[in-house]
């Protein structure tokens, strides 16, 4: 599994910034804001490829209680990301979830790792080091490693 260790502030032309979005595609906070300001995320587009980024809906701003997007829906989108990445082997997809800290979607880092471990990950998906450790732990507990 490929990993990276520092905050992403710039990308090479073959690298894609994978971030959590909301159902409205507002991209107003956290990694979504960075995706909009630096990596071509399009205001109003909630999911999929856009510019040098790829959005996964993890939050519904119309709901007051969070987490607001069910795990099953997030897993479906992660599977779509993996399918897209397999069709684009010349690109590297940098998933910006961290193994430490909190997420604006109200899921823990471990819960996010469990969702990303939904199926075999393409080789061109790159995870933050601490998040990759969580992925490894989740896979071991599931009997995958």
C-alpha cells in the first residue's frame, strides 16, 4: 500500500486529491475547501472527478444530526472511486483522510478506514501513513491480511 506523510499542498500533474464532500457540493471547509481553492473542485458538484480532485459525499448539510450520510452510501462511493482508479492506472489518488484527529463528517478515522477497506484497493490509491496503519488493523481483524 502506498502512503504519504505530510499535508498535501501541491500535486504533480498525475496526482488526484480525494476529499470528502457534502450533498450540495459547497466545498466550504477542511479538505473540500482546499480542493476547491487549489485542485479544481467545482462549487455545486458534490461527487466524482473534478479538476485535479475527486469528491466522495460524506456529509448532508440538510440534516442537523451527524454523521448524516449512511456508511453504505459512502462505501458505494468508495467503490466508484476504486473503479475509476482502476480505469486510470497512470494517476495516483491521494486520499486525504488522516489516522489521527477528527473528520467534519462525524465519523471516526477508524470508521472511515473500515469503509475504505470495503474491497481490494487499487495500487494507485495512496493513503496518509497513520490512516494506512488503521487500514492494516481493520484488514487484520477482518482476516484479510
